[in-house]
């Protein structure tokens, strides 16, 4: 049995995910034909539960009779327009903080700024946000890729993927601030909930023997928390469910175990992990 378990206060679902999931559940209680365009959130176990209640996940836009829920990460402006022109009832569960990013990109673009997003160009949130600037946009993951910014651009607007580490964003901004000939507009689109999770998880990881980060393999914020913890504690492991721990061959006996979880991880998965740890 683990000697001690330290659970991060900030572990688990954020308000954006909570709202998307509870709204899907309400819709499923009211009607039979409920769809989400793309996975509603990045947690396979929650999606399985919603699918068991009748949710169907669409991987392309279809003109469905019924309700289509727009996922928490948002979609492109073209997809949004197509969905809204169809016969379906649309319930937009794009998180307000992701909406802020989309509006920031749109506003910068409309005001003549070349938009620079610091984030992962393959993430659905960024694919959606990017569409608000047509093609006047550069996406870099971090400072090392800043050379991708076209040299001739003189008005630069910088925003961030909501879930990247704060430092990654500000390193880029601070470098740009040193370039004299550009007009720089910075809009902070980072999510505080994720920032708190990252800070707390790293603090816990410093003091424990083993750090577990619970969350979907497809959840980029969970992967980011895991990476940050692993940088200071090599005994950090990301799991979706406690069942996966046996594959890792970890001996918990008399160990101090820290736990954090990504923004899509439901409370029941965290509780199940703790219950199992008590017996491991
Ligand atoms: S992690 Fe932050 S930005 Fe993403 S859905 Fe949750 S509250 Fe919104």
C-alpha cells in the first residue's frame, strides 16, 4: 500500500469541460438524436459513457435531424457556418476561453496584424482558431521556431493556445519585444485553470516518489502536465485508468504518490485511481 497519497486540489475537470459534458447529458435526457462534431472532450472514458447514453460522434459534418453539439475545443469558422446553415439544432459548447482566442485571432486579422499563435498546429483548438485569420498567420510551438515568422511582417499580433505553459508564450513575446521595427499587439489567451494545474502538479512532483497524471492519451493538457512533472521527477507516469498501472510495473509499497489530472478527467476516474492505490 502507498504510504501517502497527495492529490492536487486542481486535478480534473475544468468549467469548460464540465459545462460541455453536463449539457450533452441534459440533451440526451431530452431527445434521442444527439451528436457531437468531433469528440466532445479529450477523455475516452467520458465519451464512452456518453455514447452508452446515446451520443453519436460525427467525424464529418452531416445534415442531421436532431442536435449537434460543438465540442469544447471549437471548430473552424467554415464548419460553424455549414453547421448553422443545416437543419440540425446546434448547441455550441466551445469553451468561452477558446472563444476568446478565436475572437482575438479574428480581431487581430481584421486590424491588419499578422497573427502569431504559440501552440500546436495539429490541435483541434488551433485548427479552429487559425481559420479566423484566413492565411495571414504563423503557428509556432515555441521560441525555437520563431524564425518561421515572415521577416517582412511589421504588425504582429501574438496569442497562445489556451493550454500551453505560460513560459512558452512569454519567451516568444519577450523576444519579439526586443525587435525594434515591429508593432506588437499581445493578447493573453492562456487558461488560468490549466496554469494552476501545471504549477500545483510540478510542486507536488518535487516532493513525491511517484507522480501519476490521469488523463486521455489524446489530451494535450494532460500530456503537458506529465511532461512538466517528468522534467523534475523521472517517476512520472500518465495513465488513463488505474488498470494501466499494472503495465508500468510500479511498486507503490511505502511510497509517497502524487496525483494530478488533466482538464477532461472526470472525478470518478480520479477516485477509482485513489481507491486502487489504497490497496496496491
Ligand atoms: S482547459 Fe481551459 S480553455 Fe480548455 S476547456 Fe477547460 S477552461 Fe476551457
